[in-house]
C-alpha cells in the first residue's frame, strides 16, 4: 500500500473545505481549484479523471501532492 506524502493530508483538508460533503467534483471545478484551464488538465496524462469526467477528491489530492 503506498504511503501518503507529507502534503497529501493538507491538500485533502483544503479540498474538503472547498467542497464539503462531496466525494467527486467536475473537471471545471478541479481546474478552477488548481488554477489552470480544463484543457491543461485534459492534456495531462497523469491527471486522475474518473467515470463520466468526474474527479474523485482523494485521487485529486494524491495527484496534487505528487
């Protein structure tokens, strides 16, 4: 099982505060939170998009913590 990076929990907490009670967000919301365009995220081969274009917050936090 992979270990959490040092920044994962802080990022996950920020995401939980920004999107309370939500498990997944849209690509537009993820791009706005990260400060880039949706096209930038779509072109990134490592960006964790789930089914129907939704982004699971845990995966998003893990990706941001890189």
